[in-house]
């Protein structure tokens, strides 16, 4: 799981921003400025407890994430997010692929107690991932040489590169930048930071939460949303 990485690159808003969004319905700007930190904490907790969701959209996070392609496919299904990811047309895809997790290795090795099949599966996985990546890199090397000799154009090289990325394993690592507001972040945590989720996406959600807590931009909201099991 150490190959999965998350970085919180930027934030907008904080606990007071959430409270001021809620106060818009009842206070003018000058009165909002007189509210104390205790007032902010009280209102944010009330909003979380009563599931008044829209004020939480006033806090926004921007994450950079490195994860396997198959995990990325789950990640981008979440609504109310903005995503930008690696392009197989403009970048040569990385040859790094996800190593076999300990739990999967343990399952396959138990099969191997009475037969070689478990070890065969593990070895075959590594061999096929390595072979697919080697083929992709070799094809692109040949195409790049032809492009330099003007046999094909740069646009034609890019077209072939974007097509041949399809041979890469779903466990190859990719990169993504995701912009998500706190309301959607809570939903993400509820669904993905759960024992029912796939371990790889659990790790993404866990690292996102750790990064947000470390940034400490909206500690009251995060504490209360988590206390309420992210129901908002």
C-alpha cells in the first residue's frame, strides 16, 4: 500500500466559512463579523448534527493522488468533484504497477500448501505486468525513433501512444488531481473509508483524511462529521 500516495495541495475555506455561509440566511455582513470562535464551533456542530449540508460545500480541497488505474476508476465515480489525470497521449505512462498486497499473497500462498497453483498465480501476475509494460515501452521507443526520422509525424506518434496504453495492466499506477468540497468529501469518506470498500480505495480515503486533519483548516467540521459517521 505504500505505493499509494496522497498530497493535499491546496484548500479554500475553514470552520468560520461554513458558519458564515449558514448565517447568510439570518445575519447581515457586519453582524457576521462579530461572531466569536465559540459561535462558529456551536453552529458548525449544529449543522453537522442536523445534516444541513450546503454550508459544508464552502470548504474545498485539492488533492494530488497516485494510485492504481483500477482504484482510480472507483475514485472518479464520485459526484461533485473536478478531476484531472495523466494523459496517455501527452505523457508516456509509468511502468510502475501495484505490488501484490500481503492479504492477497497470503490467500494464494495458502493454496500453495497442497499444490503449486498459488505461487503460480503470484509469479504469473508479476510476469504479465512486467511483460505488458516492457512491450508498451518498447513500442513507444520504436515509434519515437520513427518520429525523429520523420517517418511519422508527432501527432501520429501521440495517436499511437494513446492507443497502445490500452495494453497496460489495470494495476499500473496513475496520477490524478481531484478538487472536492467538504460535503462530497464526507460522502467519499462514508463510502470509501469503510470496511466494505476495496482495501486500495480505503487507503486512498484514509490518506486523504489524514492530510485534511494535518492541515487543520476545519477541525470542528471534520471532528463532528466523523463523529456522525460522515452522514450529511
